[in-house]
């Protein structure tokens, strides 16, 4: 027995209490090491091996020539696994993805260092799926859209819109929806936060949406059954992969330094070697949007004309080309 301030305490109980306090302290220290990180989801929109471009004729794996003009869908039910199996559920966060408008999607300021997995569903959470879209602010993903993403209060939102033409002027218009078709998918990651930013990257090959769909005479279906289910099953199982270019942490191992990152007006570029170099700013599709030529030594360049989002900075110095990521706010 131990005696503390006149109270007899069983020896075993004291050891148990000390162990409990020690475990709690370790937990606090472990938690404190998780930095606050701005987490972004970047989707590389593909149609086969090429970047998705609206209304471009393409042959499907099943032998149909299609020209797709609209691919829009909702992502929700997002869960991030990080730092040894810890999870963060992003609650009612809902993203409206337009394959014709590449951009990075902000998931939040999260206490994470190493991201190990992302899971999500295509569509809208059932508790949100039957609400009035006019109740949201105009810029909210669940507000009224043009073209519409809302089927009706009873049926809910369109989870996925896939529209275009097939073969000899056959109309393709698939609007897939329904609480019963709300399916989850999961993708392994190996993404480390760098300078307070973590970029999750997924390739999305929308040509795989056409797998096992008969498009010989087009395909017109609005609803919750038949090909609407098939295309959502393809979306769950075939479209996404985590081997996207942004997923590699090697992009951060560059021979030049860029700061601040994120940036709002100007960025400073510090090359690690002497000599004249050129900078190219690329968007997420790989398109060069701005070029800064004939720079030498530490240089300040303006990003005022760039829209908010995620970009690549490519440094060209002789035969040496390296790339880094930049977030513009």
C-alpha cells in the first residue's frame, strides 16, 4: 500500500493511474505533431489516353464512335485516412465536378501530415438529396445550376450527367440518380504535406463510363435503373485511379525554390544554379498559361492575372527542366 496525503492507495492502482497518464501524454504529443494542412483534391480529366476535350470524336473500347460534350457529377461522403490509420470525415462537404473545367477542389484545413487513403461517393448524401436547391447560396454546389443538376425534390439531384452524340447522330443523354445508387469507392494514397499543403491527385478516365453500354443508336435515359445503374457502377469501379501526376511527392524535389506558397500577388523564384532561365506557368491540364522569359538569379514574378487554383511552375534552364507546384489564392 502507498499512503498519499493520509489516503491509502493500492500500489497496483497507482501504477495503473501513472500508465494512464503516460498514455494520455503520448497521445497529446502525437496529436500535436499533426500539422494544419490545406488539403486539395485534383482530378486529371481524361478520355482514354488524352485529356478530356468536349465534343471530340473518340472510339470507345466497345467500338462506338462517341463525341461527349458534358460530364458533370457530384462527389460527397469524403473520408481521409492519414498518419497511421486515423480518419477525418468531411461531413456534408459536396463537390460539383465539371470535366470541362479543370480545377483543384479545396477539402479543408485538416490536422494531417501523411495521407494514406481517400474514399468518397458519387452523388449527394441522402439527407441532402431531397432538399430545395433554392435554399442554398448561388455559389453553393447544391444550388440551382445551369444546366440543371436537380431532378426534383422527390427524386433528388442528378448524381452524374453524361451527354453527347454516338455513331450516326445518335443522342447520348444519361442522367443517373437515386439514393439506392449511392456507392462508395476508395483509393490508396501516398501523399505527404509539404509547406502546409497536401495535393491529392486522381486520374479520371471517363471513356470507361461507356464500358458495356450499347451506344450503337445513342442512349437516352433519365432515371435510377438500367444503364443509369451501369454507368454509376463504371464510375465506382473503373474510372478513378490514384496514379495521377500530382500524387508524386517527387515534384517537390526541385532545383529551385518558390515562395510564398500559396501566393496572392507575387512569388519569388530562387534557382539553385547560375544562369538565365525561363519559367512557364501551367494549369492542371498541362496548358501553358503564362511564360516569364530571360530571368537571371533570384526573380520576382506576378501572379495577379492568374485565377485562384493550383498550377505547375516549370523552370527551363538549358537542357534542364524541373517542375514545382504553386497554389494561387
